[in-house]
């Protein structure tokens, strides 16, 4: 081939940006992994929360059937706490608390716009050492009832908290179930509480698995970006060498 022929040859120049392309590939992969992990995390949490709430609701139904609703309306004076009837009825909720699934179990009524405790399964004293008496007396005012409890007083329909509620005794996920007398009239509400700490402990494995997925996604994205950077850098070097060889060939 003559020099004139060589000088007429055009060599295509391929543009390559190894670092930018590597970062873009990493970002794309991480976004895909993050979005998938986020939705898995979200729906797994919702499923677990739903399972917990359904369990609380079912337990409240069973406990409500064990309460002597025929006598419940007769308890209105603190002196009645010493009566055999009251102690027998209160023992039902004491056994619920002693079983360990619930931190508190109680019944209440709404009278003159205020909520009053009737039965309370909590043992006397301050078991959790928070400076507040755990048990409540008959007709003791519940100064800060949850909106879910008040809703049950209004609708006479069961309700389970969607998120923890905090009052003077702590933070809880609660199930509330209406109580009806044998003749069918509404007489009060049963409440059972699970500590928010226990609730979040049951959700913790899903949270940890999700964080691991995010971290693993970051490293996968980093590796993909590194590979793209290396390959594009290698191509860039090859292309530069090819142009250098062509330039030397033209000079001859």
C-alpha cells in the first residue's frame, strides 16, 4: 500500500468515558435493587403487622367470652373489689396477664364522658419499675384513653391499633373488644395490651433483612460499576493504541 493510500484511510474514533459509565452502571443497578428491596420490605412489614393485629383481635374475642358480663354492670364502687364475685371475675384477666402474652388486660366503661376501669388483671405494685402503679382500682378514671378505645365505645365494634399508642403506663399495641350483657346491651370495652417493644422485636428480623439487602445491593452495584469501568478503560487503552499505531503508519 502506498503512503497516499494510507493517508486516505479514516480511523473511527470511539468516545469512551470509563469513570462516568461505571458510576452510571452502579447507580442503575443499585436503584433497581433498592426499589425491589424497598417494596419487599414494605409488604413484608405490612403482612407481619397484619398477622400481629389479627392475633391480638382473635385473642381479645376469646378473652371477652370468658368475662362474666352479667355481673360487670354491677361493679361501681371501689369497696366491691374485696367481694368474692369481683375477685372471681378479675381472676380471669389476671390469668391472661400471668400467661405472658399481654402486659395489661382490663375492662372499662364510659360514663359522663370519662373512661373508668372496672376489671384489671395487673398485679398490684410497680413490676416494670417505671414509678407508676401497674394496677388500677375499680372506677379509677383512665385519664388518657386511646382514640381506638373511644372508637369502640362509639361504634361497639372491635378495633386493633395500627400503630403503638403511648399513655402514662407506656407504649402499646392494643386490641379492644366490645362487651355485651346477656340481654345484648352494650356494657363496656375489653382492652388487652402488648408492649410496643415486643411488637417492634417481632418486626426486627424483617428490618434487619432489609438493611442487609440494601448493603448487599450497594456492593453488587459497586462490583458491576467496577467491571464496567475496567472494561471501558481497557477498550479506551486499546483504542488509543490503535490510533497511535495508525499515526505511526501514516508518518512512514
